[in-house]
């Protein structure tokens, strides 16, 4: 909910005007828009990272809002709805016309939809006015915090939970439910975050625990963390543990890494973070970050050297538990940023160095090595409407190679933003911490490409977005198909607000990409496995999605979606075409403290390649994208109740009825039903 604490009696009259403006806009239905904005964001973007951590950060921003009239560009980019042009437009308005005093003014600058999306996370008070208001209120620092908990279980248990004649002891010896708990405590400039997670079938009730103690804005100490944390540098080539989105309706958010250099970690994902101590010092004009980590990770090394890392976080079977925390990942390094400004030119430039060691051989490094050094240089500069950004990173092993990305973002017209980025990721580059923009993976290696994207609000009712990405892999598959491959991906987004209550959203995508697949060399289907060879398999994918959103009343919202997909696979033996379609009807109801949302889906796909992926609403801090493959129907209902202002409870039931199978999934995860379902219950408390 929007926080009105700072609108106090003694503030100036223009702040009262801002309050009144905000009240009437909220009265007309924006609270529902807030609930939908995250869903829309995740629905339009390709997810490339731990989105739960993004949701956690946005929840924290609701409590510690961004000063829209004081925030620097880096802070504004934390809001994933804003592109580079929006950020520059906000800064230009502040410089030429003064502070924002109404929501309507902000809407005029960045557009109504974006303004509505960021309202929960921003404040219209400057730092000076907030300090004055806080002094007059004379409220002492107190301990505040939040707790989120949830439990999940399947309606039909998985096979791994039961003994068999072959396995008298269940392969999943744990309970048949999943548990999650998150506690956060705040006092003045200090924060403690504790996360607990246990998956279905895991015998250890405390399988995963994450703890971080953070402090901020203590003299020259900008941020300091003891425990689990994330580091980000440049564009994520060297280290980018907070890249969340990729290739969506906002080109800027897709390509540029817009995350703080150091953040405490408070997610249930069991991979992709550091554990130790780190601090960022503000030594204006320098910003220095130093970090040390000794984190235990799950590695596949049963044959001796480490062949890969297990990022799933599952510790159910004997083999999964044998891998748990079996290798210590030691990392230390430092990053330096120089902030400069000269007239219209502003920006940062700097570099990062780190060294990591796994204590045993890591196959990808070659020659029996288990450690390596990494280094990078970066720059982010704005000149008027033009923004330039880039990073070049070097890895000592396996081949001492350099990967780089460079881009330019230009605000062509008000609310029209253009972005161009070029990348060249060396085949021999390797960083286990990379979170780079890429078509295939995020490791920042074995890929070249040119990306161009545009985001334009043509009027108050019509907006468009589009991108085209041409990519090339020096080796399609480094082991089985060491030959080059190329492809391209194009996507169009179109939104039309037909009226105040009706909005249409259209997405169209065309992608051509090769994958390595074993085939008969003569193109026949009669050869045996020994005769098959790895050969490129061109795949052409076309997809169209149409949404219609209707605000039927202040309490009722409706969404209708239809999507069709075609995939053509060019085998040596000839083309094979598969199709998929999906339609759903969703309805939401919100009355006072009670909320209800339901969705009914029908789908039919010929092949796994034609599967259609859809984002689903869930309990707080739960990200859920479902892939529909096969033929059938699905349903979910989500209920929420605000018991008090600070206590919320909720529950969800979801199920899918398959017409083309008698059991769901396979192996230990097989459920002996054609209609698998799941119950979720949770609560959140603020104090």
C-alpha cells in the first residue's frame, strides 16, 4: 500500500496538493494496477535470474522509498519499469522545472502506466524535507520488521516419497511438503535478514538457511554486509549476481545491468551469492567495494575433477545429499568506481579485480587448475540525451581471453527511447559469477551479437516496443558440434488503451536458432545410435499473444489471453512442424480486505518445443512461470485476506487435467495421476 506517513500538517501547501492528487488517482483504481504491474513485467520479459530476489528488493523499497526528487540515476534504475530515457527525463525535469509535486506531472514525463507502476516505491519528499518532518515528529528509532511464511504440498505425492521393492527406503526420505520462512528486522540503519527453505522430500528440516547482517549510510560506509550478499559490476561480464530480466518490452532493462554494487542476500535460491563480508565506501569522488567470500557450493565431482555445479538446490536423494556443500568456493576482490561530472557530461568509470579458488580441479579451466583471476573495466556516461555504457572483462583461464559489450541509449523524442548494443564474448572466457546479457546462457562466452531495441509511447493510449537481436556462436556446441552457428530473434510489443477500462496488448515473435542434435548422416531414420552424428538442427519459432484487460468495475478485473505458437525443425530427413495454442480467462475481485483471483486455461501443444509459458500469480515473494505442454485444461484460485493492516494471509490451489497422459512427470517426481494439483498457504506480518 502507498505510504502516507510523510504527508504531515506542517508541510508546505504544494505537498498537500501532491497528496490530494495522489488520493484521487488511487481512488480511481491504481491499487489494482500495482498488483498487476509485476505480473505484466514478468509476463513480457524473458527471465534470466533469481526473480525472487527482485521481488524482495521491491518489497523493501515500499518501506524505504526512493526520493523521486533526489535520487541519482543508479537509484532510479532499480525500478525495473524505467528505461534510460525515463531516468534522463526525470533528471532533466528536476533540473529545468524543479521538483515533482504531483503524480500527474510524473505521468506527463514518463507516461501514466509507468507512473502507476512505480508509485508504491517512490516518495515526493526531498531528503531535506523528510529530515525536517522526521525531526518535528520526534519519533525515536524502533525495531521494525516483517515475517513471511508459507507451506506447499502436492495433492498426489511423488513416487520418490514411497518405498519400492527395489528401494525399501524411499529415495526421497523427507516429508511431502515444502516450507519457507523469511524474517527481517530493521533498526535505524541496520538490517538483519534470515531465510529458511526446505523442499519436498528433503530430510533436513533446515536444508537451507541464509543470514545477512547489513548496515547502510554510516559516514563513509555506504553499505556493509556480514553473511550472504550479492556483488554486481559493470554489465555483469565479470560478476552479475542480480541480473533478473532479459529480452523484453523494455530494451534498456533487458540489456543494461541495473543493480546496486553490493546488496544483502535474502532469497531462498541456494546458488548465485557470496558468503562472507563486504563493504562499499563512499570516498567521493571514488566509491570502493571490497569483498571476501568462503561459500560452500554443490559440485559434481564424483569422478575426481569438478565437471559442473548443481544449481537446483535439491537435497533429496543420496546423490544429491552427497553433493551438498561438498566444495568451498573462496573469492576475494575489490572494485573501484570514479564518479565525474563536467557540464552535460556525467558518469562513472572504474574496474574490478577478483580471484577465486575451489580447492580442487575445475574441468573448464583445463590443465588441472582449480583457481583463476578475473578483471574488468567499465564505464557508464551520459551526455544530454545520449547514454553510453560498456564493460570489457578478462579471465586468466582457460585461455586468457577477453569478452566485451558496449552500447548506446538515446532518447530520440520524449517517451521514445532507442538502444543499440554490440557484444563479443570470447570462446575461451570463463567466469562462474557472470550474469551477462546473452541469447544463450549468461556466462559471457562463445557468443557475438548486435541488439537494437526501441520503446515508444506514441500517445497517451498507444505504446510500442520492439527489438531485433542477431547472434552468432563461434561453436554451436563446444564438445559435440565445434562449428559456428548463427541466428536472430525479433519481437514486437503493442499496447492500446481503448478506454479507461479496456486495454489490449499484442506480442509477436520470430526466432531462428540452431541446436546440436544427433541425426543419421544420410538424413534417413533407419541408422542405429552408433552411426548417428551431431549436426545443426535449425529451428524456426513464430509466436503471437493477445491480451485483453478489462476493469469491469472498481472491484472486478478481467483478463483474456490467447496465444499460438509454431515451431519448424529442419531435420536432415526433412522438415517437421509442430503447433501449440493456449487460451485462458482470468478474473480478479478486490473488496476491502478480501481479494480473490482465478484463472481457467485450455491448451494443446504437439511437442515440447511448442510448449507455451505463462506467468501465474502466487503468494507473496513467489515467482511462478508454468510451461504448458501436451493437451488439457488448468485452473487456479488465489485467495487473500488482510486480517489487520499488518497481517495478511493467503492460499492458492492449482491443478491441471491432462487428456494425453495417465501419469504426470517421471522417475522419482512422477505423480500417479493425470490431474496433479498443489495447495499453498502463507502469511505475511509487518511489525
